[in-house]
């Protein structure tokens, strides 16, 4: 063996032996990095910290399904309790709807005031989309569980059709997708299939671009639509890849900016209309492991006020709360 190679080999062996005898030699700097540290790629983005606006519960749960009704009340869901809650401007909240057999994950308010809800079944038999009136009554099934989908997030468009994401699948099972229910509720059409857990969904202000989060893959799809169900030629792209898991629900403002909840990170990432990172909003307590389950948000229509839903797990149980921040643009109707 040449002398230079022999010397390099000896040096490598000496370093390895030193680290085996002194395992803390390189581990101390790594131990100083918090497990809740923001990934390097996002660490230098303009950052604002939200403020706690209202504690909903001290129990471990997940808050989801943020939207606003026509009276200016915020709607949200307590997934583990099967509840839809209504929160008034004075921060008083009440149960609008409850079904202990459901896990509601999304609400969307149509122009006529009806509230559309996506919910999974606790027994694992699938999920459904149903409609209730503004008082939480007159429940009507729009998409029944026997169809085999697992609706996660949804949005009602200007024509009163419904886009929803199918959360089935994972990184090794591309059975999720995005679907459209026609305004007359007679036709169900696939828009984008073979996704590993469809999740967040949003429409651009003009209604021509559909944004879709693929949860397990950690990517954001941009779909330029030819019509309600067909993607324009070359109109589908992966516009953004998230840094560490896991992208959840999403909202757009009237300028086309996107706000995506990062479940497990206790923050919102903000992208402009071209899916370029513009900033982030962090949740207080995240560096202690609290309120990391940031799952959803809503921007009040005609206002910059943004309300973020974030929850703690059982290990760092601080309950679940609504946090308030400000959006770049104004909120648009759900």
C-alpha cells in the first residue's frame, strides 16, 4: 500500500477510536440543537409570532376545519370530540353540531349560508361530506361513506361545486386524490389522482388555479384549470417541496398568497402566488413542544385578521387554542 494511503487509513482509524472512547466529542454541538428547531432552509425567512386569542380546551385533541360564516362567526372542528364549534367576535364559543361517531376535519360556507362539512368515521369505515344549516340542523348527506373516499379538506367554488381532497394513501400507497362534486350534486369527477394522502386545498382569487397539498409526499401541487374538472395542458406542476413534515390545511388571500399549516412544527409558512416563500408565522410555546399540531387557519373575509388552530399532544399537553396574526392580503369567502 502506498505510504500516503496508509497514513490516511491510520488517521481515520485513530479518529474512529477517539470517538468510540469519547462519544461526546462531536455530540455536544448536536445536543444543543432543539428538536423543534425550524429547518435551515426556512430559518431566515421573515418571521412573526402569533398571539394566543382563545383557549378552546385543555384536553389533547386536534382543532381543524376553520372558516367564517356570513355573520362573522368563526367555525372550527374538534376532531376527537366530533364537534363543530362556533366562535363569536367576543370570543364566546358554543357547540353548533356534534356527532361522536365522526371526526370532522373541514368546513366551508357556501353563498347561500349552508355549511358543508368533511368528516371521517371513527370506526374506520371511510368518510363523508354533508351539509347543515347555519344553526347546525337539517343535515343532508352529499357524499356518503359507502363511496369509499376519505374526504379531508374541501372548498366550495363560485358555482357552488365542491372540491375535496381524499386523504387515503401514504408514501407507498398512492390511492388519494382530488375530486369535484358538480353544483347539482349529480356528478363526481376526478381532478388529480394517485396522491399519497390529499390534504390542504385552496383556490386562487380568480378561481382558475387550484392548489393541493400532498401530505405524505410533502409537496404542493399547482393545477391551472381549463374548467372545473380538467387541468389545462401542461397546467400541473409540483410548485413547492416542504422542508420536513408535514403540510396540512391551507388558505389563500385576495392577493393569491398561500398560508399552509405545518402539522408537527407549530408554524404557518407563507408562499406568494408563485409559490415562493414570503415568510412564516410561529406559534408561541412551540420551542417547548407545545401547540405543535398546527392544522388549519382562516382569514376573516375583507380583513387581514388570521386565526390559526394549533393543538398539543398528550406528552406536552397544553390543550388546543386559536392564535391570531395578520395576513398579507384580505380574506376571501370560503
